[in-house]
C-alpha cells in the first residue's frame, strides 16, 4: 500500500510540474503555415499592358509556401534564437508572431505585451509629420492616446529629432525614420521582445544608445525572439534555438546543440 501511495504521489507531483510549466508558455505556435500568392507572368511593355487590360486577361498566380507546419513553444524568460539561411522564412515568422501577417493556417497564442523591432519606420505615413506618426505607429502597437501624450516628450528626446518632429517624414533620412521607430517601439515595458537582427539604428552615438536599451530590456527577464545571421550573437544572447530551412522546422533545443548542427550542415554544403 505504501508503495502504491508513493506512486500516486509521484504521478500527482509530476502532473503539477507539467501544469506549472504550461502556465509559463508565453508563445505557443501550432502548425502554422504561411502562403503568399505571386504572379507568375510579367508584362514587359505598355502595349501588352493595354491589350491585357482591354481583354481583361487575368494574370496567372501561384502560391508560395514560406512557412510549412511550424510548431514550437517559448517559455517565460526564454531567449530564443532563430537560425536559417536566406529565404528560409525567419523574418516572415517574426512578422506572423508580431501580428503583421495573419497565418494561412494554424494557431498562435501570445501572452503579454510585445515589442516588435522589425523594419523600423516601415509603417509610417510619409506625408504626415513625425508627431502624427508617433500616434499612428503607437496605435498600431496598441498604445493608448493618453499614454502617448504622456510619453511624447520622452520619445522625441530619445529619438534626438528635436524640431524635425514637426517635419513630414518624407523629408527624413532612413536613419531618422529608424530612430523614431525604435523610440516608439521600445517605449512600453514589453514581456516579449521580437528582434530581426540586432539593430544598427542611426549614427554611432544612437547605435550605442539603442544597443544599451535592448540589453537593458533583455536583462530584466524579458522573453526574446531573435533572428540573426551571427552564430556568435545567437550563442551569446540565447539559451534556446530553432532552425528553419525552406519554411520547415528542422531542429529545436539547446542553443549550442542547434548552432553546432546548423554550422556542420552549412560547412557540409560548401
């Protein structure tokens, strides 16, 4: 009887541990597939364009599967590196997780505030001023107007734009747009940080400041999903890793194990 009770207690304890572990899942990706429709043929001349318009010929399109049945979990506090060769689907995966793209199929569950550091400033309206774009971009990131009002001066100060905040964004350099985008995206205290490459934003002074800001966020226990082509960077920052190839999940697990397998595969293809 004592042995039976011990077995029962062990099973119950194990179930509790599993339940507690599942409660710590902050990103749950289940069988996610992402497809894009692209045009197969192209029109080379104005004459051909006019003829096709008159005849109302439909361009032939085909589906390209960029992500193919991807499944993985990220736990609170994880630093997850995402590896893959060019065109593997890494950046598309981050955009799906950030809510920029809706997956063709599959489910994604995310718990907590997300700060996506992806293509900073790409969503700005170039005809609006920097001031207007703070509210536009902030709304896209689910920030309330009152919150943006309160933090407005802080955003402008961190971006170093000064009086240029009242200028249309079409007059900004790419570095200025990135500075403003970074200053808005990092305004919240996120639970999850999504980064496509460690950013090189603006001039040397601002790059140092932005790097310090990211490191500060990481040190506070924020969950991180990082895409990088630098194996050294992935090893240094991350504790777990997934490897994607041609849209498929090849491997996931401990960062060194996955990085070693990825490097061996890359060297084998040379």
